[in-house]
C-alpha cells in the first residue's frame, strides 16, 4: 500500500474501519487497487485478510477472459451468504467488469457500489457515502469510446492524474519497486479484446507528472520503476513544439538519481518505434527485457485478430531487437483456439516460438468477450479439448526451450534485485532460519533463487548460478 507516511499518522484518532481487498487481473489492476487502498487508509481504513471481519469488501475485476469474470461472480455468491449474517458489510465492485456490466452488476444482491476504471478517484467518496446512506451507487462512463480530446475524457484524465500524484504508485518500499502508469486505455481494437471498451481511448500522462512521481518514489528508497501501459510503445504526449515518445520518457526517468532499473510493459508489435531499442541499448538503467505479445504465428489468424502485422514483420522486429540490445530477454503472449484456427495455423505459432526462443510466454485459450468483433462475427468453433491440447503443447515447447537456454547461465555471476523470501521453497532450502531461501530478479527478468539473510530484501545482490531449470535459476551469494 502506497502513500506518504504522514497520511497514516491520522488513523489512530479516527474510528477504524476494516477493508478486505480482492484484486483480479493484470498489473494495471493491482496499481488501481493500491491507489484506492492508499486513499482509504488516509480516511481511517485498515486492510484485513478476512472478509468476515471487514466493514467493506472491495473487489477489483478483470474482463479480459471469461474465467476471470466467473471467479468474481463466484466470489459475489459467497458474499451473498456473508451478508445474511452481516447485513451491514458493504461490497464495492470496481474495474473492467464493473464498466462492462454496470447496472446488471449493481442488481446483484451482494453489490452496493459499481465503479469503472475511469471513476477510480471517486471510489473512496462512494464508499463513505454508502456507509452513511446505505444506498446503492453506480459510477461508470456511459460512452467510454469518446475521443481522447473530448471534454469528458480530458476532465476524467485530469482527475485521475491528481489522484495518482496524491497516492503515488503501486509502490513497495520494502522490495524497492514501484509501478507507475504512463498511459491509460487502448486504441488497437484487436478483434478478441475487450480492453478498449472498458478502459477507453489511449491517453498518455504528461512526462512532468511521471517524472515528479518517480522523484518522490526515489526519495523514499524505490530503486526499480516499471512504466505501465496497455500498449506502452504507443505513448505520445505533446507539449508545445515537442512530442514525447516512450524513448524520451525512458531517458527522463533514467536520469533521476536513485533509480537503478527502469522497465516498461506491455508493447504492441504493430507500432513499435526502433528508437525504444536504441535507448534500451544505450542506457544501462533501462532493463534489456521486452514483453511483446505475438498472439499467433499464422498470418491468417493475425488478420482475423486485427493485429496489424504479419508473422514475418513480427520476426523482423524481433531480429532487429536482438541485434540492437545485448542480452535481450523476450516474453510473449499467445492465444490458442481462436475461431477458425487450423492445425496448420497452430503449427505456425509453434514454429514462431521455436524461432524466437522466448524467456517465457503466457498462453491463453480463446474465450469470446461480449461486444468484441470476434464475438459478434466469428463462431467459437474450436472444441474445448482441442484448445486444452494446444495450450499444453505450446507450454511444453516453451518450457523445453527455456530449460535448454537457461543452461548457458550455469556458473555465471549475476546481479539481482532481491524481492524477499520464497513463497514456494525449492530443493535448496535454508539450513538456518537466518539464511532463508530468497527470490531475486535479474535486469532481464530471470528469476533467481538463493539462500541469504532476509535483510537483503529490496537490495541488489551478486550471485553465482549453480543450477538451472526452465523457470528458475538457482544460485549462491558471492
């Protein structure tokens, strides 16, 4: 939970109320959750791990896949039972699913508040109002696809900017890491994706606001900054005669004293400016890591997805990236079972993965999203068992490649940022409680497990790799 320390000094003189947070989805959602809970902390709320103890249950939702929405609905079912014994508990549903379902979601017997991502700044007020008047509240944008230049979108953006500046970031001072939103929304309209319909149009935040946030965080001990955007390489902000790009933003953030590493996610292959690669290669603080989803290796499927590039174009970009940035690590996303995907289409995807040799990939089974082009125009005609088989086959290929490539790290000395104790201890468990198993990450995002004092959390450490696996490097302190 973020926010200036002095904000919390006020809490003890107030009537403390407990809030239970359940957050689904991407890092953007985690950032939204952090901002809201920081704002609520200033008003006298404290977090609790137990919904049964809470005065308010806050659910931040995701709509990217049907499974994520089903999990939320299941959770609301449990909360309906909770409300029978504790009728005064307040349930607030925010995020992408809230924007998509609006009044339908508010009609659920467990739900008191529904607010979309564009109304994040209103959530603390809505919670306080509902606790007082016990009425239901709906706050979503009626026409979310208004132009970014419209008065409504500009006003919302200004309010969200002030909210983010007030509560800083999804910062973790203990781990020395923070996420900062560089832009909101998406204009790509991939045929399967609901994000443009629930997050609205692309709006880039001013470099000045991002730099101001970064300086504040660096002063509080944050050493790694990750810039967030749905398609962050589309970042554009015009001030006077100057239009700032992501490359410019990376330079500005890298120049701030105290910041050691700068990351950015996620990039879209269709609008990738080579200047980003040049900055990544030239500036030591910009981590050599690129998350750049291809989604498919088949031109026919890419066209149906409205991705805006061909497989050959994507591979050319990857070759350019590898040639420009030494030790570049690549991560990708792929969808299996997209409408009409043949075995030949799937094999083209498998071939792309073998050629690129990603550090890791996320593989998803296609699920129709209401209101998207694919849902309206394309039949979901790939059987569930075929989707599952293709998913498993891709993961097998991805893991085999990673296991083979990771062997090159054996015996190497690496610098890692220590994230803290491992939640799932591996074979090299600590022999002493003062020397627990820790997890760290390299600049190019490799996970490294080693034993060391817990006081290293949030610090940079040097380790030597002694063993490798598909998803993990095992090491010892040097």
